[in-house]
C-alpha cells in the first residue's frame, strides 16, 4: 500500500470494526489516507470533505461528497454507517450528527487534538481543542470500548489528543466482546 502518510494507529488498533462489505464514513477526509485504507479493507466507503480538489483522486475508491460541514447542511441526511471515522477534525455542532450516523452495532472511531496542544503548536485556538473528557461525554449514548486523553510524545509532531472507540448497541441487546489487546507489530 502506498499512502502519503500511514493510517491512524488508533484506527488500525480497532481492525475488528473494519468488516469487508460494511459501510464506512470518513468525515473531513482530506486527501483520503483513511478512505484508501478502509477501501483496501473491503469496506464500502463514503468520504466527505469541503475540498473537491483534494478528494478528486478518490472517486474510484469511494463515494465522495463535497460539502461544507461547518456552514452548509448536513450532507448525509439520516444515513447510518457501520464505521464512522473522524481524525484531526472538530466542529462541535456536528458531534450529535456524527454520533447519530453510527448504525446499530456500528463503531465510532474519533481522534483529534485536545487542550494542551496550544502549548506546543497548532491548532491552538480553543474551538479546535477538546476539553478534558469532552469526547467521552459527547459519546455517552454509545458503549465506550476505549478512551484516551493525554499527550502523545512522538518523535515527529508530538501532540495532545483525545480518542474514543465506541459502539452503538444493537436493538436485540446482543452482548458483544471487543478485543482490547494491541499487537504492537500491527501498530508500528
């Protein structure tokens, strides 16, 4: 796989959320590193972004919707997906829509910058930084599988980040098991 930058380690950790034939939404997908990855996993992918030029090369791999998520209408109506992915994007008014887009039995995998980031770089404006525990609270209607809120000391681009992996319960109440171990080799 040749991607300009690798897919998120947080997304790769939850490979059980990526079932061939299942539907996936990559919100604010940019140039599509995750669209490409999810399509390679056999998922039916929808990518949404404001930048039609950035997403132009993705139309053979996914349904691409060009939309202004911050000042336009929600472009997905009542559609729900087996996996909803958001990385490095925060527009608080959309969070209820994002959570509602998770189908029963589906996953929300979300990671973005958190308070503290302003001390080391961008983004630095409060409207783009999650408050402590904010993402956890926003997902309270889902079953939380994992949550992280802290500093990631990477060699390149260290950052303050919040992450959640959560699942919408199924109407029949089936008990599901989620694998929590990480195979470090798969996260390298």
